[in-house]
């Protein structure tokens, strides 16, 4: 089988690279993305490896690029993303890149420092302008005081000399500042303050802050010192303010002139900064790609070993066998690029290690593969259930979600994502929920299409039925008054109302109006759930046969697969057969006969009585409790077969392993005796004839060679209990198909009858308005509850059926994923981590 049904065949290779060609060869392998390198220096510290200096240089370049990117985003400049994937630069080009980044960073830092100094100067001048303007208002108010007050003040000033300081402080600190001044100076200061209406820009943070101008009058040097310390403590900025009005006006004019000059210089500085950032924004995406590729190459080279001559690098790597030729071509291209004359050597190695698991996927199958990788990475060359899940997963989902209307909504949404795949993928959204939906777009598309199909089978669309082909039931002896008085009609296929042939596709729409609709649908969906469940589990057991055959594990086929199939078929598949016999043998029209509905035995009761070895009661008209002749004997035989399978699964395999080990140990003892006799010259003494070769094992690779027998018995006991009891519980677990389908259809009916139907019954022009509002409510509830919530519930239940009921029959999931050295994966993970 190809790698579609099993993981790709892998091999461990040893790679010899010339030191000069190693960089180019690894670069080509990174573009190819098909090689997983092993660390040959696990005990060497990261900082003691050969190419640690190159990795540090790459880290430094990446830091400079992040700084440039932050500044570009701060200015809102779009970064050009052409979608190009430049090749990894040659090692000599690193010097040019480092020089370019160093020049850009230094230039940008210098521009930022100059701009910050200019902004700080501009802020100081702006605050000084506000101080001169506000203090002028304070002094102008004093000039309009009365003459008596001026006379008293002039007398006071002859005895006392007053000083003042003016400054700017954050507006929210004014109350605390005023209280501190009053308490520290004991009320011997006079404070005036006024708010600055326009916010000012903080040059260090770029935030807009609100400030106030204040002026403090006091007397004496002691208070002056105290006031200045308080201003310093509250981080208030003090500015010189002349006492004479003429000096203040002259200073204000000078400040205005300097502000105008600063605005001009600031504009030129910002233009220069913008030009630098625009030029960097055109190439920064490509620069990031180049630097990350260089860094990844040197990280990989640190995994290699140096040979004794220090001229050759040795690597070990896992590669897919089918891609060996492509890898050889990539190595040849790398050698030609580097100009080396010594070709690389790639040798296959034998190893007892389990290779990594590598499943080839594309954009369609990758979503389904992720479902199983989340459960557990498949063991190497184990059967991959993904191809089968492409059908079974959406189908089992649709059995629970089946509705033509809701499936159509899901299909339209998924089809939009598929058709707009490339532009949506290019947006690279960081919304986690959207990324989950987009990643599973093909799963959603198939779930929607299958739900439309099962909706047709159930004849259910938004809680209503579609009469496409005409009903197979006819109305007879019903007058108008009767139909108006009766709300529900009981459908009886034994009556003349049934024409005699079924509806062509799915359920007849007349069941939507019948009183016994729930009873009929319950029976139908319950039996369908059991049939699908048993078939699904049998398919899982059948896949285990292909696993055992591929690994040549004959013991597991004999001691596990065969009894498991017999146990499942003898009990649960037999119950499925009884369902089909009941459907085909008994008819509603054959009343009061052994083939009538009264004589049709319950499948569940028959199965329970079969297991308990009890007789099923029956009426006299039925003549027999059985569905067919010889049913009692066949059921007893099947029950005995099922019971025999339990010790078969429990004991056969451990006993065979123990017997094989005993024969192997006997051969080992006899072989030692032969060697001893040969050494003593007694080779001709009689010895057993079967010592020339060890006895053939009764099984293939069972994987229990080193495990103690006690643990083997315990593990086999656990496996037996899990399978036997699990067969019962897993069969019952598939009844969730019936339960969720019933719940979904009932919720659809409730929404239709309790919400939308109310708007359809309103007459007049108000009915249009009411219908518009009620339809909006109904549509919102339909999408949010029935499509999203019910869809998520059905998805999780389907996932559980595949993980627990299906996978436990064959899937071990003990492998580890193939993680190739791939530039594409490295760049994707880097972009995702940056978005987070």
C-alpha cells in the first residue's frame, strides 16, 4: 500500500558534507523540507558548539529588524509583502546585511534622539509661553485694585520684600501640591494656578498630558528654598518669569520665534525619519526571511559532527525512501552553488530505532489528519485511518445533524471559505476561532453536504418536510369539520390510507403531521444507529488484520483478531441481522397471522433473552417466539462461540509466548552443550538432532521479547476486559447518533412553532413588520443554537466515536511525528509566534 494508507517508509541516512559546501547543501535541504536531522552532540552545551557565533550574529540582526518593524508600525507605514520567498544568502552576504541593519538602526536611533530632544525643547518653550501668558493675566488683575489697597501695599513693601516662582505641574497633582505648600509653609505663601486648555505631548512616551500653570508668592530665602524643594518633589518644572511687563512681553516674542523655528526643524526631522522607514518597509519582510533562514541553517549545522580532519561535517538524518532521489539532487545543487569539487555522500544505515511517522497530506486531507494526530501519532507504518475518516466522519456527523436547511447553511459557509481560500489565507488573521474554522474548511464542507443528504432522508428542513414526490398515503372519509377538529392523525400502515409502496426517497412527508411520528422515528433512528455502530466497529477490527499482516504478527491474528471478530459477529452483528429479518418478514397488513405486527418479536428482548438463555413469551396466534426456523439452536451456538472467545483472547497469546520462550531457552542450553563438547574433543558423542538452528517462532514480531510473563498476562487481561466490556458499551455509545438526531429535529420544530410561526399568523400590515422582526430572531437562534452549538456538539460526539469506539480496535498511536528541517515550517511558526 502507498503512503495514503500507511505512513511513508523512512530510512536513517548518514551524510558526509565538505565544510565549504555544508551551508549551501543544508540550505537546499531546507527548501526541500524532507529531511529530519538528529543531534549528534547531545552532551555539548549550546554555547560551545561550532557555529554559535554565527547564530548570535543572526540573533543580533533579528533584534535590529524587530526594532525597525516596531518603528514602522508606530508610524503606521504599510510593510510591502510581495509573497516572495528569497533564497538563503551566502555566508559572505551576512556582512553586507549586518552593515545595512547597523546603518539603519544607528540612523534611526540618531533621528529619534534628535526628535526627542527637539520635542523636549518644544515642550519647554510651550510651557514657558503658557506661563508668560497666564502670569500676565495674574499681574493684569492686580493693576485694577483700588488706590487705598495700592497705598497700603506700597507701605508694606517698604518693610517687606516679596518673591515669586512660576512653573508647570500635572493637573492631577494640583490639590496635593496646594495642601503640601500650605502645611509646609504654614500658610505664608500665596498660590495662583490656571489650567492649560490644550494637552501637551510627553516627548519620552508620546502620551498627551494635561498640565496647569502656577505662580507662588512668598517672602524670605527660607521659604524660597522650601517652595523649590516642594516643587521638585512634585516634579513641577520651574521657569524664569521677569517681573516687569515689558520684559515679559519681550521674552514672549522671543519664545514665539523659537517655537516657529523648532516647528520647522521638527517637520524636517519627521520627514527624514519617514523616508528612512518607508525605504526599510519595502524590504523588511524579505530581510526577516533571509535572516531566519540563515539562523535555521546554522542551528542545523550545530547538530553535525566534525570528522578528525576538521574538513568534513557528518550528519545523521531520517528521510523518506521515496524521496531519496530528490534529496540527492538537492545536495548536488548545493555542491554546485558552493563551488566545491567534492560531492556529498549519503549512506543508508541500519538501526533498531523506530523511525518517525510521516503521512503525506495536502490541503484537503490535512484537516482530517490533524484529528488523529491530536489523538496520538500513528506508530511507524501503522494503518492510517485518515482516508476512511474522510467519509465516515462527515457521515456520522450528518446522521446526528441531518437537516437540509441547516446543512445548506454550513455548506454555503464552507464553500465560501474554499472558493476564497487564497485571499483569506493571505490575510493571516490572528483570531484563533477563525483559524480553526478556516483550517477545517474541507471538513465543514463535507459535513454540510452529508447533512443535506441525511436531511433529505429524514425529510427535514428547518423542522418542516418537503413533499417532492407526492405522499404514499391518501386521505379517505375525512370531511372538512373532522380535519378542523383533529390536530393529530395516527398513521396506521395496516389501514387503507397507505397506498402500498413507500416514498421514493427518505421519509414520507405525511409523518410530519402524524401523532405517532416520534414513535416511528425513534424506532427507525435507533436501529440505524446500532447498524452503523456495529459496522463501524467491525471495520475497525478488520483494519487491525491488515496491521497484523503487514507486521507479520501471525500470533495476534490467531489469538486476537479471529476471536474478536467471532465475538462481535456472534453477538452484535447477529442482532443487526435480526433487525433486517424483522423488517423483511413481518407486515402490518397481515394482522392476526404469525407474520403480523403482533407476532413481530422485539429485537432487544430477543437479544437479552439470548444472552440470559431464557425463553421469549409469545401469543398463541404467533405459534413460535422465533423469527426463523432453528433460531434457538443457532443462538445457543453463537452464544457458546462468544463465550469461548473470552478465554481465547485472555490466555492463548500469553501461553503461546511462554511456550515459544521455553523452546528458545531449551535450544540455547543444547547449543551451549554442543559447543562445550566440541571444545573437549567429544563432538562425536550423541547430541540432539535439532540443534543446527533455533526453533521457528509460532508468531511474528509480537514486541514482547523482553517483557516479563507476569506483565504480559496482566496486559492481556486488561485488553480482554476492555474489548469484551467495550463491545457492549461501545455499541450502546453509538445510540448517541439517534439521541442527537432526535434532539436536533425537535429543537428545529420548537423554533419553527414557537418563534417563526407566531409571525406568520399575524394579519394585516402589522404582520409584515412582526414577521420581519420575528424572522430576524428566528434566524439568529437558528444560526447560533442549531447550526453552531448543535454543530459543535455533533462534531465532538463524532470525534469521540472515532477516537474511542473506532480507534481502540486497531490504532496504537505510539509513534512520533516526522519533523523535517523545512524553511516553510520555520517561517510559518515564526509568523504565528509574532502574531501571538
